[in-house]
C-alpha cells in the first residue's frame, strides 16, 4: 500500500495498538511486496485484516516477491 502521507503504510507493520501509540514495534511483523514482469509493484485487489488472504492474491499475480521482516524496535525487547 502506498503511504498516504499520514503513515498508512507504516500502520500496516504494527501488530498491536500500543505499537501504533508509541511508534515502536514490540513484536515481529512481516509484509510482502510483489512485482510483475515489468518490475511494477503488484497491489492486492483489496486489503483485509488477515494478511494470509491478500498475500495469496499478491503472490498469484507476481513474478517476484520480496519478504520484509520487522524485528522489535526497542532495546528492551
């Protein structure tokens, strides 16, 4: 999802409300990006809460897929 200038893309990384509130991740988060034959990013037909549902759509329509993993973002974690 392209960012809307107000952090929409960033919010997709957070798994819990407290992460969005303080801006630090306390859990491992994953996301994928798919690309077609021309190198253009493939977006799902629609986003839903369950990543497994829209990931399938992206993977099925992509030539290449990149996995992104966000580890916990504070030293106490």
